C-alpha cells in the first residue's frame, strides 16, 4: 500500500464529493485484510510498525471520506485551499441568525409536550440545511474545475471554503441535538 496516495487514489475512487459508499467500504475491507496487524504478529518490528501505520492511514482515509464535512475539507485541501475555521469566522448574518434560532429551539426542546417530535423536526431542518450546503459546495467546486480563469477558480474555491464552514456549524448543531436526544432517553 502506497501511503503517498491521496485517500481517493488509495480506495480507487474518483476525486469527487459524490462517492459510492459501498465501493469505499469494499475497498477499505479489502485493504484492511492485507495490512491488518494480526498478519504481522510474528513479523519483524519494522513490519509490525508499517502495518500499524498503514492501518491507521486506512482508518483515517475511510473516516475522512465517509463524513461529508471531512470529505469537503479534504477535497479543498487537495485543491490547495486550507480551511481554517478559527481564522475564517465571517459568515452571512442570515445564516448566523438561523443558527441562533435553531439553538434557541434546541434549548426549549425539553419543555415541549413531545420533545422527541421537536427533535425530529430539528433533525429534518438540519438535514435540509446540510443538503442545501452540499449542493452549493458541489456547484462551487464544479465552477472551479470548469474555469480556465485562475481568479474565478480561486473565488469559487474560497466560496466553497465558506460553505464548508457553514457545513461544520450545521454538523456541530446536529451533534448537539443527538446529545440532547440521548439525555432525554
């Protein structure tokens, strides 16, 4: 296994946001069988270390490609765009207002007559928001890929990075909803 390959190459997938999850998992299982540390239990220290490194690389790769936000960040990284959420805090006021509204709804879920129905409604809204951002991200990347103008390309990729920042906010909100649901169970 070549550790210098990017994750898409590693799993023999096209370098795209849309990936076939079953192909990803099939490739992962196939590679994991080859490099699994159990196969090297009686090997040299170097073989054991390499097996551990390759297994860790495979696990990181599958985790990155399975999760939409991580996959988007990784794709941008391959295109030379570093996504730094700590420095890139500029977001549209409309998006931030929507986030505040959703957070307020989350705070009062436990006081609702049917908190689980409220949680389901939040999940649906969050899923819709995330899917909308994913479509915007794919369009921005498509624009960047199709333009010959480096300024347009850069603008499209920077726009894609802004979209990913919003996706990360939405993902954090989804995680907080999951945590609340577990608490209410």
